[in-house]
């Protein structure tokens, strides 16, 4: 068989024989060279996979951040849906108050009381609860003492008057109750 010019080099050996000759001269066997080629292919595959996984993870982080922001942004939506009918009832009560004769105050008062109860029910369903204070021992975790009052009618440290209601949202204190606490009456000397 006669070799063509493009298959041979200047020295007359086949073109692919020279790299093999160099590999054999360096002490690396053809099997080792094939193994290195396979490892290089596998390394390229792993690199491509790493790039895809990294891109997927970055996309996941962006999506999770966006979903978290949306959850925060729309967290009060269900509460507002419960409060809108209460707002409608207040609007109707105000409209009725403008057209009522002056002696119909009792009917207006009954209507406002019903709206107040509707609002309290909506807030209770959402997880809001009042902090009981009056007659209870002062608890700095639930109450805010704004003053003390000397009295013989209640033991020292007991709440004798509530100035503003306190509220909890589920287990967390939303606002402490503002209270006046009983103080021991000093003995007359």
C-alpha cells in the first residue's frame, strides 16, 4: 500500500505515529493515555453539570426571595378581607346617622354596638386576643404600669385600673395594657 502525502510527514512516517512515538518515549503507555482521555471527557461532563447546577441554584434563590417578598407583601390580605365588611357597616351607620331624627340615638347606638362586635369577632378569628389586666397581679410581660395608686381595697401590686387595653397576636404580645397598680397605704402614725 502506498501512503498519500497528507498521511505522511517529512520523515516518511505516518502523521499519527509521531504523537504515539512521543508518548512511548515519555514512558506513558497507550492505555494510560486512553485512560487520561476518558478522565478528561468525564471532567468536562462534570464541569458542565456543575455550571448547570450552579445556574439552577441561583435561579432557585431568586425565586425563593421573590416568593418571600410576595408573602410578606400580601400577608394581611385575609385579615383585610374580614375587615372590609366591618368598614361597610361603619359607612352604613354613618349614612344612617346623618338622615336620622335626633331622637333615634338608641337605634344608632345599637347599630354601632353590632359593628363593634363584628370587628372584634373578625380580629379574634385572625388571632388577636385581649390581655386581661383589671384585678390581675401586675405582670411586666403583659402590662405597662403608668402610675401607682394608694388603696386599701386591693393588695399591693394588683392592677386597679386599666387605661388602655393590651393585645396579643397568637402567642406574641402586640401591645401591653396600660394600667394603674395598687400601692400599699402607709400606716398612720
